[in-house]
C-alpha cells in the first residue's frame, strides 16, 4: 500500500465545465483507456457523496469490474471516489482537483492512491495483467486528462462565443 501518482493538465475551459465532465461518471468510458463503462447503482443518478457505481474495466482480453463510492463531490472544485473489488476489499482512491487559472480556464489534476494489500495486489496483477500499477496508471491518467481537456475545450472555452 502507499503508492500514488498524479497528472496535471491546463484546460482552456471554466472549472464548472471541467467538473461536469468528470462528475458524469457514466461517461468515464469516453475518457479512460482502461475503464470502458460505468453505471450508477443503488438508486444513484449523479455524483453526490455516498453515490455508488459499478466500473467495467479491460486491458486487452482481460476484463474485471469494481465497485465505487463517491466520497467527495464539490461542484467546480473536486471529485473523489473509493474503488473496491467485487469482494469489497479496498483497491484505490481516485481524486480530481480543479483550480481556476488566471486566464479563465482550469488546472485539472487527477490523483490515484493505491489501497490494495499484498494479496489483492497479486490477484489484481493476475486479473489485469499489470504488474507496475503506478506506472501503468500514470500513462492512463495522462490519456484520460487529455481526452477530458479536448471535450471541455470543445464545450466551453473561456472566450467561446466572443467575437472580435
């Protein structure tokens, strides 16, 4: 336990636009190279603290699911969720921080924190085929943030609609 990594990008869109994309967890399959689908469960329909979802992940031919619970949901500022295995054992905490920048856009940071114990790390490596989760996630997080950035900038660049 204890591994973590983070990736940051600047987004030319307001923090609220960026937050709306990351908080729409069923869209995670559009952003993540590993999580191809999320769906709300237990009556949840949006990212509020305590809302639960199921994540569907893949790497090559390997497939697995996880259970997630939103632990922080501050519109325009931050979103975090805890992920557990199908046996309800801790896997990871994923966090997104959004800070306004001086140009009307945002600085978006994604952080991953390892929560698995030794046995679950071994089992996770067998299921996913990933032995160095920190390095693997850093590359995936970069791809995820670049996709979110592109979508956010299409939706709401700070000067969108301005004419010269």
